[in-house]
């Protein structure tokens, strides 16, 4: 279904009574799949949703979900924490293969069982890391609800959930659940806790500069809405709340003021914040709206496209909305709708800003988790394959017409446009010394480079065309040392180009 809202010049009050026209197309589960491919490498999540195995942590409700970090398989980690499966839970589940399987994370002493908890995570920029310091990633758990009441403790983990530290047992903001939680980029030590629900809807903002040990109130000049969510929108935070128009969100930018003389660390943050409106039609938005809202919205964002992804539980559709106003698109997915009716559906996207500087982890995928774990879906790789096919064809044409080396195009240009193709369920090929005695054939078209050193960044000293046979002198770490040039000169040829998205280059 396509939901189009023009509404230029109309107020939010008028939009309350606007009859939305929807044209439902039940024949396809296509997710924002346009006719034109658009910019290369952008919006790769615009592909069909495919069901993935039901997770073993289901059924449960009021759980927290998170995506971030890079797993051993190359995909982003997916986490599910806490929730209620008939009783409050305190377990942590992680998926390293895009939701195809889940494992229970073994943890030491950690937070008590709870539901309606809030989690977030962030990491330092790996580009700023040195030989003596590695990137730091922190996950946070704040507040929640138990049988005995509401909580106001703060827990942090810098070991991907395997060990936890209680930063404070009684935070100054008091007991509450469904709080808005986010790290102020780029320092994961700067934590913002805002909003939430206890006996009333909270609209305050609290800041910690020491990973949740201490908090101070932040002076915000405008009245924040009831039941809002915070997510990273570098270098600031995005504040989102439900609008009077069902299925739409309202956006603000929350900027915590920094000391101009300091760096970008958490210690430079002050107790003042500025609110910037991102929607031009928000002038008469009623901040007191929310008496009938039971929980803040769940959303994820595509930083490159400046698009927010959320779920409309009443119409059972995925909503893609521009952060700066404009048209909103809602997509009814027949295979998903029946299992998400009235549920608090979670939307996760690896194109968000959860890890500033880790852009190489963005593979263009979106995940939909039903609020009670009754189903899970993930976008397939169709759009990625279309973009990759076009890039390969373009590289072949440039090699023929302009002499641009194929290895340079695929080894240097392609990684800047698309993420690496992940080789799932495969093990690295092991080559023994006996393999060196055999001849190897070039099976990659149109040629394979011979390099001065066994490195993809080394100088190219020659090439071997498709179909040619080489006799190796040595094999080392997946590289063959061969003669080239006929004058006793030697070079190195890569055997398997999977890390460059090329597949197998040579075979014995």
C-alpha cells in the first residue's frame, strides 16, 4: 500500500481529520522497490522482505532490541535483551548471521529480570584508534519494570554483553520505564536519558559524562512531547514522537551544547541543549498529545538517505518517512501483517548511526521483529546484487574502453560503493606445501594481477590472462609466488578474491 501525504501549507490540526487514501497491492512484499536503481550503494535495504527462522527467545513481549558492532561473519550483531515471557527476563540473545540463528550470551552478574527496559550502544571511531588504543564499544541498559515496581539503575557492558557493570543503582532521574536512551556521538561515555513513564509521562533530559555513574539535568528551552524516542543522528540526536496523523512521526533535532574550547569527548558536553525543528508543518503541534499513547515509537534510520523507518501497528505496514518533511510512504506486507497485528513491532536497520566511523559495516539490511516474537523477517540481497552486477559491467566496459585495470576497479573502487560480499557458511581454504608442486589455472575473467608483494595494495608488476597456467614457486597465506616477465622477475598472485568480492581467482 502506498500512503501519500502532501499537506503542503496545512496544519497538524487539519491533518487530524484528513482522510488518507491508500491503494493496497496485496500481490507483492516488495519493500520500497523502485523502478530506478538510484545512486550506487545507497538504499540497499529497499528490497523484498523474506521470513527468517522464528527466534528461540520467543514468545515474549516488552523486550529491547539493538544492532551494532561487527560479528565474525561480517554481519552486524543483533541483540535481544530482557522482556516478559510470562515473567520478567534477564537474558541476552545475539545473532551474528543476520537473524538466521541466535545464541544465548553467557553472562556473569548482571541486571535483574525486567521488561520495558531501554538499551542503546555506541563505539568510538576506529579511524581515531592508535596502536596503543583500540576502539571502545559500550552497551547500556537503563530502567524498566519488574513485579515489584519500576527501576532507575544503569548498567554498562564493554564486552558485547558478556559482562556487565552496575554504574549506579539509584539514578537521579528516578524510577521509570520506556525511557528515551542514546549516546551523544562520537564518545560512548556521553549518555542521555530522557522521557519515560512512571506515574506520568516525563519530558525531562538527563546527561551523564561518565558512562552512567552520575547524571545532571539538562536545560531544554522547549517542551518535549510525551512518549518520545532518541536515536543518533551525528553529530546530534534525533527526537521522534507520534503525530496526530496516524502512521506518521514528528521529528526534532536535540543538540547538547559543547564547550567551544574542548574536544568532542563527553567531558565537553554542557547542561544545555537546543531543539531544532525538522518538520516545517510542526508549528501548531500539540506537545501534550500522548494521553492515549502507551509506548514511545520504535524506529531506525538510514543516515545516508535521511529516512526514518517505523511500523504502523494499526495498518500493519512499514513506514518510511523523510526526516526533513515531505512525502511519507507506507507499505503493507501481506506475509508480515497477520503476525504483527496490534504488536509492538521492532525495526532494525544496519544503515543507522549506531557506530560512527564504522560505515564499512553497513550492508543495507532491515529486520522486522514482531513485538511478541511471533515472527521475524529480513530484507534480501536482491538490490545489492543488482548494484553489484552493474558495477562489474561498468568495470569491464571501462577496462575495455579506457584501460582501467579490472583489479584496481574491483579492489579499490567497488569497496567504496558497496560493502564486501559476505561468504556465509564457508571456511577459509587451506593450502598446503604440496599444492605448490601443481600448476594453477587463472579462472577469473578477464585477468589476474601479479603484484610485487603479497598484498592487494602492492604495486602491479604484471598480469596473467584468463585461462593461462602458472607454475608457483612458493605459496604463502593464500598467495602464489610466480615468475613474470621472463627475466627471472617474480611476483605474487592472489588465489581467492572473496574479500574483494571477486570469488575464486585461481584453481589447481
